């Protein structure tokens, strides 16, 4: 891949308005339905988060969206309140993760509040992972063509998220970028359906991190 790849191959989802409109319409309908159905679970999980350490229920962080527009991402808090800058990556057995947080991460219930970000238009249900703005600046300096992933909205789940383990370094980020660009290049509703099925499998069998 090189700097002219975009113009040689193109990204269908980025240049065809019909795909974008259909995807946005499905995002609105499904995220609204999802929020209604998941609201009791979000309330119960939020109560469990609060009871464990009496800390904030929700976690907010500035993430980078389509066209590098920043937005505040909403999740159920799964880690202890930050006391400093800390490691930007979550490591296996990370002591910062709470007991209830481990369950929420394994089942991906902690990500349910992001349905609000989808409804607002910050995100899509499916797309590249929304990365922390602090990390994006570093990735764009060190990884050529990283900015191509900002051609589309980030997603709650995506091709990279269901096919590659949690990224914990620059090399992992490069590998996940390959999956993200494959998704953007070969977007189809069949591919989206495959991602949904893989995501459900991960949630049911507690394979999230």
C-alpha cells in the first residue's frame, strides 16, 4: 500500500452516497431499538459498577471519528478511576480492571452505551474502532496511510475487532489497520452480517477483553 492506493483502488463505501444513507438509516433504527432493549441491562450493570467502588458509572474519553472529528465516547466504566496517565493499553491481568469490569469487558456489555454515540451520529454500529485522540496522533506519525481509516465512521464492532485480539502495541495497531482497510475497501451488507454474527459469538462465550 502506498500514498496513491486510495486513488488507484478507491473505497466504495466512502464514495457511494447510497451506501452511506442506507448504513445511517440502519444505524438509527437498530441503535434506537438496541437502547430500548438494553436499557434494563445497562441500568443493572451501572448499579453493579457503582456498588463495587462507589465510583462513576460511565467512562468518557475523547475519540477520533470520521474526517478526524473528535467526539466524547461513552462506555460503562470497567477500570478503577484514573490516578495518573498510566499505560494507554490494557494488559492481560491488568490490576486497574475491576471485578465487575472483567465481566463487562468479556461480554462487551461495557460498550452498550455507545449505542447513544451511534444514534447521535458520532459512530456507526460497524466500522473501525474509535481510537483515543492521544494515540491517533502517535499512530499517524508512525504508520503510513493510517489516516485512510478516518474515511468512514468508527464502529462499536468491526472486522478488525472480531478477527484480531486486543491491540497492545504499535505492531498490533498496524495489523488491525490491515483489517480496517479491508473492511472499508470491500464493504457489503453481507460482510456486516458476518461481523454481527462473530460479535454475538464473542459476547455469548465471553471472549472480549
